[in-house]
């Protein structure tokens, strides 16, 4: 059978995506079974301890905590706006795909049919829309945590605030991972070989970034310690 360069897409594209998807399944397994060995588990451990300690402080003294959550909200909103903008730009590229195909098809070693190009763009747009939705949900979770943490004269359960913060972290990770997948698929526009190489490179990079080498600190609660409390212009210490 005569070799056709179109067969390269059938071999390298599924293999590259399978490598990337398989790594994230392995990461999910590590997060469930051995979370202390992952950066995600380490960060969630620190956030749980942070929420537990901040909820022991009087509401009027939680300004720093609310500022931190507001920073997360701003970051999630920015990422959602960025992904939506990229989706619009890709839609514009699809509208002028005829000129684009004539410009770079001669440099691509792979399948350059119009139907394959359409699959590329649809896949990239779908992943960017997934990232957009994830970042929106991330902002919603942090807004909920902000509301619960700033609620005056109410016995808000620590688990409620903790759940909202951790849920926001999970949605943030989903948005980032969707962008990683979209970036790899974006290189598919230049052929299956860049996609396969980038998939291997991204997996190697993420394995280093997702591995935690720090031990988990206990972060003892400040129960029984003296906490500052503002009364008027004076600051006193209460047990």
C-alpha cells in the first residue's frame, strides 16, 4: 500500500491526545489516592487550614482573607474573558479559512482537507468554551465563599466556606487543563507532528509541575490562643 501523508494524522494525533489524556487520568488517580504527593493536594491542604484559621477571627478582622478571595475572583474573571476572546478570534479565522489554507497548506505535512481543518477548529473552540465555563464557575464559587466569610452575626459552618473555596480551586484547575489541551490542539493546525511533540513536552512539564516535594504542615488551629479584637480605636486581646 502506498504511503500517504494523510495517514500521519491518523497515527500521531490520537497517540498524542491519548498520552495527554492518560496523564490526566493518572493525575486524578494520584489526587484521590495520594493527594500529598501532588501540588493540587498540597494547595488544597493549605487552603483548608487557611479557612479554618480565618473563620476563628472576628468578622471585622477578616479583611485580608476577603482580599485574597477577591484576588481569586479577579483572576478567574480575567481568564474567562481571555478564553472568550480567543474563541472569538478562532471563529474569525474559521470565517477566513480559505485564505488561511492557501497560505500554510504547502508547509503542513499531514492531512490538509477542509473537513479536517473544520474538526481542528471545532475541537479548539469547544475546549476554550469549556475553559470559559470552568472559570465562570470558579468565580461563582469564590463569590459564594466571600459572602459566607463576610456574613456578620452568623454562625457559618467552616465546612461551607471550605467547600466553596476547594470547589473554586477544582474549577480553576479544570479551566487551566482545558487551556493546555486547547494549546496542544492549536499546534495541530500546523500538522500532526507539532501536536505529537507538544503533547509529549506538555506531559513532561506537567509531571514536574504537578509533583509536590514539600511535606504537609499541620497548621495548628489557634484554639486557646489569644486573638486580636478591635473595639473602637483600641485593640485588645481576648481568649
